[in-house]
C-alpha cells in the first residue's frame, strides 16, 4: 500500500461503541468537555477528500442546515439512488471498493471516511481502511448506530497513539 | 454511595467491544504486547471480593484447569442452577442486584465484577457499578461476546484516566 493515499476513519463514539442514537441524535456528544481541545483542525487540514454513505450525508444536511461543513474538500457520497452532483458533493453509484481503490491511487492528501456502518463494513472487508482515529465519549448509550457492525471480518490493528482531551479518550490505530 | 465498597469492572475487550470470541476463545488477547505492563497486580490487591456469572465461571475453569486463579478472595458465582459451594466459590441463587447491594454495605475492599453480558447488564441498570477499567486490545474481531449488550439503560461516565501499556489502551471511568 506504500505510496498510496491513506484512507482514515476519524470520529467519535460512545464508550459502548455507538456513533449516534438510533434516531441519529448526537445530543450525548455535544457539550462533552474536551471536544474543543482535539486536533480536529490539524486532521481536517491533512485531508483533501471525504467519502461517506448516503445516510450519513443526509444526517449532515440536517445537522448543518446553513452550510455544508466540508466545503472546499472533494466530497463523494455513495448512493444506490442519487446520481449527479450538488454544489458540495458528487454522488457515486459504483461499488465503493472499486471507486476507493481508484481514489487511493490518485495523488493527493488523506481521504476521510465519515460515518460507519453501511459503508465502513464492506471497506474494512476489502482492507481499504489504513487508519482509525476514534474519540471515545464518556457515556454508555445502551443502543444506537454502531461504528462496527457484526461481521465475518477480523482486522488486526496497531495502536499508534493514545491521547486524552479532558473527557475524551482518543485511540489511534493503523490497520496492520 | 459514599462509605460503601466500590464495585469495579476490570477487563480487556477488542477494539470493537468484544470480551471473547463466540466460542469464548481469548486467543486474540494472549500475546498482545503490554499485558505484563498493566497494573493488574495492584488492582488485584485492591480487591477482596469477586463476583461473576455462571458462564464466566465455567470459562475460567477451562482456562485455568490446574488452579483457580482467584484463590484467597471471596468469590461469588450467580447461577440459577448451581447451589452450595466449592473450595473456591459460593453459588448464589438470589437476585444479583439484592445480593450485591447487601455486599456493598459490608466492610471490605473493592468488589471486582469479572466478565460481562448476562450479569453486567442488570447490574448496570440498577446503577450498582461504580467504576470501569477497560483495556482495549488492538484488533477488530467482527463478532463475539460483547462487554455491553444492547439495552435500554443509559449510563453517564466520568473519564478519570487514560493509560497506554504498549499495545493496550486502558480507559478508566467512574459511573456518574
């Protein structure tokens, strides 16, 4: 994989592994001490391309109704139904694995995979994720949308860093 | 809860939150760099009483066929079927919550809850767990026995410490 662009998952989960409540709410995350101390700005600067699934995209539109938060980055949304493009994103109808493989061979900065679940699982299976940067928030939600869905794939990781931002624990892994 | 003995979960999980494979195997955990560097010895010394479910107990007997690993501690195993006691443990037929509430009012050191799932969920619901000390191992198993089962209970935590032992990230939480 050397020489290729890295595909990175970066995002927050509850201590029991949920990205969001079942209704997609992030109320448990907002206001947690330390969010402003993370190095999100540096991470965001290290990225020039963003990929996400259609459900995540629609959630982002609801969370940020006034302005798309990833303006200026190349944004691809995988969808079986939507095609074409908006001012901010391009809809991709291809198989995520094929598209991402091609994307990783292009020149550029890192690629950020936003969100989990539907999109993350097949990409993990195809061994396309290079790094995980996970902020763990101090709450057990009990239920919600999991970052990692149950599946047949086992993935060996290498812990590269552990950081603390007040109430967030951040775990950084490379995929082996 | 002040003045009462603390009930602590202490144990290792995969990065996707599993305590063990579905067949109870811990092969993914054994040999991970850093296990020998944790402060397990200090933790073990801080505990004089251990509680676990029957399934966890039977797994421990398989993992340690020669000698019960918690000899010398007061060990309680919750079971609907087993009664009486062995040389090493006493079987408890009562409701875990009632029994644990009484236990926490007794004098003594900390109480360790070994294992998760069947026993942990009702105890969490009754707000009996005071602390979580979780070592995260660098692997995504994809499936297995989860530490936290889906449930209706939401639990607010306070991150008290983040440590790194080579390939293990350790997160320490107090239950708020």
